[in-house]
């Protein structure tokens, strides 16, 4: 697996993933608590490992390499 997620993309994915997971846990209030927040695991993991399978399929790369 060659990294295909650049630093800006990676940072945005990690932040978005953490926010979605926080929503799922109800940290912003129970009104925002939803099961869909657990989808935040996907951007969090792809940001942490710097590799996105969808980018690999589409031939995209935000690393600048």
C-alpha cells in the first residue's frame, strides 16, 4: 500500500472522523446523537493510515508524488 492521501487531506479526514464519532457518542448533546456518526470511523482510519481504497481504485493521489 503506497500512501495516496496527502497531509491536508489526511488532516481533514482525521478531524471529520473525530467529529462524526463524537456526534455518534452524543458529546454535542443527545439531539445530535445518531448511528450515522459511526461512519466517521472510515475517514478516521483512512486518515491515520494515509491510504484510501477509493483513491486507489480511481487512480487518485493527493500526496503530490
